[in-house]
């Protein structure tokens, strides 16, 4: 699922326009973002705090099995990389 | 006439196409071609046998400078600006338990990590109420910057 500081309405718009079927969640008060130490202060529009990009693959018990903390926000994990990492969940 | 052609021979590649690959080879290649054409055009503009030398030199100089600025801007935003992110040393490591989350889905409903791990395929789909569906093998959390 995708998590950002966008409001639920904004995420719903995005989801509809792009035809996403996965769950998009909002973390407007950045509570989850801070708990995961992903806060990027002032990097959003108008100086808002946003999340730095990161992906976490959890197993069914909530244990972290794979993470991707990209050094460059243009470079994100590709689907093949995530699918490869997800094999450990079998 | 010749000076006009000299102006038009400078390709201003303001190509800041979204970088969809890990390293912008295509964009850099385009910039390389643009720079080569620019150099070629500049040489024509500054050639001693030009009919109207001054407009060609001024135009050539201006366009060349603009091209270089665009290239510098591109290199800065892609290689420098995009890396200015916090180190996130406190983020959960492999093997650690993921901290709990309480977030809002697109319908305004509150969702926790425990619910995400136990309910199949998202909280607001038909599969969520299907008792025979298998719980997910895991959850992929994608934190993104937003504003897409």
C-alpha cells in the first residue's frame, strides 16, 4: 500500500485517475512517517513536511523482510526487484 | 539569410523528460548531441566570412549560454538535489518488527497495520468480506512524497 501526506480525497483522486487497485493511505499528521524515521522536513510544496521515499516489505507477522531506502528520489524500486524480494514470503 | 539559418541550427533541447530509468542515459545523450550541434553552430556564427556577423554572434552567444544553463540545471536537479534527503537511520531494519501504523484510507476509514496484515487484499474491496479468502502473505509499504 502507498502512504503519503496527501489527504484521503487527494489520494482517491489519484487512485481513480491512475486506475490503481491497491490501497492508498493518508498520513496527514506525519505520525507514521515519523515513527518510521522518514520525515523530510520542508521538502513538500509550501514547505510542508513529507516522507522521503522508502519501501518496506513485511511478512504476515509484521517483521521487516526487505527495505529500500533510495539515495536518490528519482530512483525507486522496480516491480521486478520487489517481486524478487517477495519470494522470501512464500 | 545565413545568420537566420545560423540561429535555427542551434537546437535548444529543453528536454527535461521525467527520468524513468535509474540513470538518465537518454537525457545526457540528448544533451551531448545538443552541445555538439551548439559548438558547430557557434563556429558557423563566428566564421570570418559571414554576411552579417554581429547578429549571429550575439544570437549564438545567447542561445549557447541558455543551453549551458539548462544543462547545468538538469545535472544539478538530477544528481544533487534529488539526493538531499534525510538519512533515516531510525527506520526499521530487516528482521525488526515494523512499528504500528494508524492511517486513513481513501474512504476516510481508519486502518491499522494489524488490520492490513490480517485482512485480504485491502480493507475496502469485496475480498475483505469474503471469508474463504486467504490472508495476505505480507504487506508492502510504499512511502512516497505525495503530490502526484
